[in-house]
C-alpha cells in the first residue's frame, strides 16, 4: 500500500455508518499508530479537545436552542478541522458525517478523550537511528514486530544518520543495541590497535 493510500485509510475509519462503542473507536484508532509523530499529534489533539470540553466551549454552542443542526455541525466541523491527529480527526469526522451531535456531548466526548489519553500512555517509544531512509511499510512492520516481542504497543521515532554507514541503532528505555557498520569498524579499529600494541 502506498503512503498516500495508507494515510487515506488511516484518516477514514469505517464504522459501517453506525455508531461504534467508544472502546472500539479507541482500539481502532490506537491500532493504526506506528510512528512517534502520530502519537505526539494524538496527545496534542486530545489535550486541545479536552481543554475545549472542560471550558464548555462545545456545549455553549451545542445547547443553544436558536442554532440549527446545520449551524452546529458547521461549528463542529471547524473544531474537527483543527485536530492534527489524522486518526482522531477521522473518528470525529465520521460522527459529523452521521450528524451525531450527541457524540460531542461534554460528558461523552470527555470520557472518550480521557480513556483515549490513558490508553495512549501505554505506548513504548522506540528510537531507531538508521543510515538510510526506510519505507513506511518497513517501519510499520518493525513497530508491529517489536510490539509482539515486548508485548506492549510500540511507536517508532526514526532518525537518519548517514555516518552510521549501514545498519541501525535501536533504543528504548535502558535498552540500546548498536547494529551499525560504524560501530563494527570502531570495534575492529580498537581490536587492531590492541593487537599492534600487544605484539
């Protein structure tokens, strides 16, 4: 799947036109994350929306009797358009498409966002330093493989350092594995230096 097609699939949740349970929405949303940038955007979007919910900005508009459904949906569309997380944007867009104003109720949306925030905190961020750029599909597969290996959801933070020559450095928590060609050359140089000195 091309990166554009993947982005479109991520942004457009398929709930079959019916209202999905909040837990199902959260599970589907989090299941699409594989990059640390996605998780960062999700956290930021949750914080911004929770601020709006707690400040009662949404309910102030949604509870106005003189506003039509179309005006309320238009207001919600502006709010949703400001959401930076494609995954969360897709879920909110789906609720607007269904004209589900109740989904944006202060309590319902607040509970969903708090639950999502709690679940998103379970992710482990793995820092992957590479000599070359990897394809998105390969990064997604690596995140899925690590998730199974450590039995926790994983997102990958990718950094490219051409001076590694080849290979990669993997780091999460206190774990660090250097599989770079640069480190192998450094080990070879150190062993060679020892051999010459000891000879």
